[in-house]
């Protein structure tokens, strides 16, 4: 009977679909699942039922019987960019997307738990078509992961492993202006790939309301054919521009630790994570730095309803070169990062809640806001003055949960 329930829940995953999206810590969501996002993305040592499948697989040992969560996030990034002395910002048309998240967890033996999850995990993109001053730039990076976690509990210790299959799609297109040998349409179309990795997790419950947790996600190699090669080819003749940009844009490894505390209706989660952008092909060549992320969340659980708030801060991984006249290639890197992939926001405020309708059915909702981040880089080495960028985000997450 339980295996049939698990099969039914797994089939429900097929209804999820992913579109291009913006993310918050670099190109990675600050939290996957409405409850985790409401607590600032903190969830390494704080269980949220089946939803924890997407964060730390060891935490699915807190699920009793079988639980499925199905939901999504409407994400609304606002990116405004200006190049040169015009002082007029142009808003990117890539300003709304839908991000799915579906998770299932089931207790199949006294100490053995399994699950499944499929979720939009990362991505970014801008759309400045119709604005030649911004190269008519259009970029899309979208990623989705599917995982099958297995966890085992031994007293207070829980260990989890989740093999991951990742789907990715990358497209970069722009119009090269006359100053750079144009006009010419640059881009090789959309390229897709599948990659494989693993998510490892561990928690220890001290039995007094305190839980410690740790997680590790391996790097996932992704090959997007000529998407990056063709997009960067016109600028490889410039001194300082990386010559080793190839077909790979790998999803970087990340690791973290967390602390969870519960006492009566109160709960606090604190996480630290580090994303290793500088060791991932593609991001390394574009000069991205490793990123430290701190998240803290508070929950008040009254039983049939709950409220949550959180804060997340991730250091900006996008390195600004402000190149000298002798290295116009570095100025071209700044232009690509801020015009096509401005993953620059740092601070996020989140809030949300839950309502329990009955012993089987509940719903969660979350609002998240990334504070506006202003960035700029000197492009005078390219004869283009300065590029200026303003970026903030608003997200609304809704999630339905069913226990059986």
C-alpha cells in the first residue's frame, strides 16, 4: 500500500514545468519550498517535512508515513541598465517567471526513508531586445533538478544521500554594433544538456530541541555546445579577455552547516553556506568569486497556523574589474556580467505562513524581497563610458501539502 502511495506521489512530479528564472544567491535560489524561503532560505538543520528533500536529504527522517508538497514561485525581477552618458535606464523585459517545486517523502521502514523531488533550482537572464545601445542583449539560463533521496536514522543521527539529475538550457543572443565590426547577429541558439551530481546531508538531534546539520552538493558538469563560444568570440581579440572560455558552464559545488532550535511554538534556524563559483568552469573564466551565504529564520507554530520571517545575505559573486585602457577584454567581461547575467543582489527579506485545514491537508505562502543592488563598471577601455545596473526582486510562493 505504501509503495502505491509513493508511486502516485512520484507521478505527480510530471506536472511540474520550468521556465527561465532569476535567482538570488548568484544564480541559485535562496531556498526551495515555501516554508524554507519564508525563513530566509535556512533549512539545513530545520525540518519542513517533504520539502526538506530539496535542501538536506537527511531531514526527511522527520516525516511520518507519506507526505507530498506541490507548489511554485512567481518570480518578478526588476533589472534596469544603462551604458554610456545617457543617464536613462532601460528595464529588462525578462521580468516574470514561474518556478515549480514538488517534493515527496515517505517512511518505508522504522529507520528508512525515501523520497523524490523535482524543482527549478537556478537560472538568470535579461531581455533588452529593441535597444541597440544595450546590444539588443537577450540571455536565458534555466536549470531544473530531479532527485531521489534516501535517508537512514540511528538514534539522534540521520544520514541522507540524494542522486541528482540536472537539466540545463542556455541561450545568449545580441547584435554586435558597428564600433565592434557589426552590425551582426551573434548567438548560436539554445543549447541544452543533462548533468549528474549528488547531495549529501547529515543531522544530529540532541533531544533538547537543538539540531545540527550539514550538507554538501557536488559540482555538476554542464556542456552547452557553442552557446558561450559563439557569444564571446568577437571579444577574444581584445587584450585581457579570457581565451579559455569553452562550452562548459558547470553548476558549482556548495557546502554548508546549520543550527535548528525548537521550544514550544517557537523555532529558529541559522545556516551558513559557501558556493564555489571560482572552481566551476564558465563562472571561473567570467571571474566570479566564491560566495558566503548567511540565513536566519524564525517560526511561530500555533498548531493549525504558523508564521515565519527570515533574512538572507549572500556576498556578490560578480567581480567588477574596472579595466585599464590596456585591458579592454576585462571591460568586456564586466559588460557581459552586468548586462547579460547581473546576479548581483545580496540582501533578502522574507515572510510567510501556513494554515492547516485538517490532519491531511495544509497550505503555505511566502513573500520574498531582494533589496535593490546598484552596480557599475568603467567601460572606457571599450570607448563606452560606464555601465550602470539596478536590480531588485519580488517573489510569491504558494505550496500545498498532503499527508497520507
